[in-house]
């Protein structure tokens, strides 16, 4: 006798104007162990033949951060909160990269980038 259990989950669909969560993966690393922190954002917008990473800009140049706490303060002021963290050792550089999964509540996709000046990582 076999016992089979099938489960179904209801999918919630957000109504127009109702807040919903969006996510961003923020990766921070420091190549030589001192100096400015480099930041990569994955906003989930991968383009054909390119990695989906973006950088934070301040005017015409990449914004420089002294520490990861400064980066988190910057993102928090723009509505993002830390959902979880993890570390990945990148295979080519053998470098540990700290990742923060950030969450933001929005009621429209135009609010995702609000307050951020982003550019593609080269």
C-alpha cells in the first residue's frame, strides 16, 4: 500500500497599489584587505551576454565606501533592510565575499531604484 501526499500552495497575487517585497543581493569585498570597499549589486536585471551586476554611482564616478556598515547605512536610508547574510569564496580570486540579501517594500516597480544612481559593472 502506497501513501501519496500531494500538496498545493495558493499563490498570492499583489493587487495594484498594494505593497510587495523586492530583493537585492549586495556583495562587498576589499581586494587587498585595506582601503575602500567595493560593492556589487544584483538587482535581478540580467541583460543578454552580460552579468547582472550594477554599481552605485555618485555623480560621474563610482561611489566609494569605507566599510560595509557605511554601505548598509546608505541602502537603509533608501528603504532597504537586511533580510539575510552569507559568505561565498569566489573560485578565481579565492577571496571571501560577504553578501547581504536586502529587501524593500514597494507598491510599484519604479520605487525599486528610488534614491540610487546605478550603473553597469564593467
